[in-house]
C-alpha cells in the first residue's frame, strides 16, 4: 500500500511483476482506511463482533465500503486494528468526513482516541491463488466469499 501514488517509484521487481500480471484481473482503485485503537479494559470479549455490529448499523456500504477486517493482536487482546477497504472514487472526495465519522463510531469502544491512516491499496494475488478451486475451501470459507461477493 502506498500513501502517495505520485511519490512512489516502481522498482525493477515491481515492473517485472506488473508485466507478468494479468491486467484483466485488476479491479477499480481501492482506498484503505486503517484505524488503530486500544479497547477499554474488560471490553475485549468479542470486539470483532462489536465492531461488525457497529459497521452493519451504519449503512457504509452505500458510501463505498467494500470490505472490512478486524485485527486483534495475538499478544495483547486490547490492541485492535480496523482495516476498511473502500471504492476509491467514492471515498476520496469524502475522505475527511468518512474518516472522522468512523473515528467517532469507534470512540465508545476505545480507551484512548483512535488513530486513523489512509492509503491507496494495491491488492496482490499470487499466481498460485488463481489455481484455487471451491473444492479446496472449507464451508466457512465459501460462505465468507459469498458474503464478500454479495457486498459488491
């Protein structure tokens, strides 16, 4: 992920990857909003479910939210990162408003004010991932893929 596409200079290995990458698989530009926060003491029991419920109630998918992921530290369960992926064409004009709004949304869960970072996301797929079939997946993974596809 790169913060500023104009500043990024492609290395030789990046150009080689892009030359070998199937351009037909590329999607529309994706913006990433990463919010890091420390959960209030005693509220760590199911923070992923709490964040998921908050996001579900907001209707952010109508504002360009494509996917989200909650990362809980395996060493300190109070350290949480919410990674949201957005349609960049819809997110960029409203970046400050959506970032501020998402920070306010998470503030009741946080012990201290959350920190936000935005990036241009570059989704990378390994060549082996294109050989994956549905028979390679567990039922829960298939259900997760269906949810992602249904979201848009």
